[in-house]
């Protein structure tokens, strides 16, 4: 018998959070424990991925495009502390996040920039996938 009336309910809630927070199949799109968090959108030139990477210097980040996938990886170091740790919510260590790219993305047209803790990766479209303006002649 539980010591407190809500112990069983609390345990059930923790199990449900664990189950729904981490899907059985990682689609690479979203999830509670996925890092770094990203926003992905398209514009006229291609695709833009913005990843939150606060406190990580650019030389600790890696961006790769291979086999139709974009992989952002790196390492977040734990800052030195002179006191004792009471609570740690931020994760440290190596991380990697892979996103599936649409077929119209050209792996040769990729640029990455990190500013103010936000990594921006711009991926261009193949020339054949870009819309073309066709002039119409009068007959």
C-alpha cells in the first residue's frame, strides 16, 4: 500500500510521460528529449533550418549533408563550477540530430552560420527544382 495517496498516481504519470515523451520510432521531427530544437521552413531558394545551440561555440558544431539527410552534431561542455551542484536540467555532452531532406535539395548548395546561439543552415534547391519565369509572347 502506498505511503501517500498520490504515490501510485504520480508513478503512473511518470510512466506515461516517459512513454509519450520518447516515441518508439524517431521520425527526426520532434519530441520532448530531442536536441537541438529546430525550426524548418522553405522559401523561394530552398530550405532553412534554425537550431537552438546556446552556449556552444561554432567550432564545436558540425553540419553534414549526406544521402538525403542533414545531420547537426556537436558537444556541449559543462561549465566549471566552484560550488556544489543542486539541480541540473541542462544536458551536456555529445549530441546529434538528423533530419530527412526533400529530394529537390542540392547537397552542394549548403551554408551554415551560428549567431547568438542560433545555428542557421540554408540548403538550396537543384536548378531544375526552382520555379522558372516563362515569358509569354504575343502571337
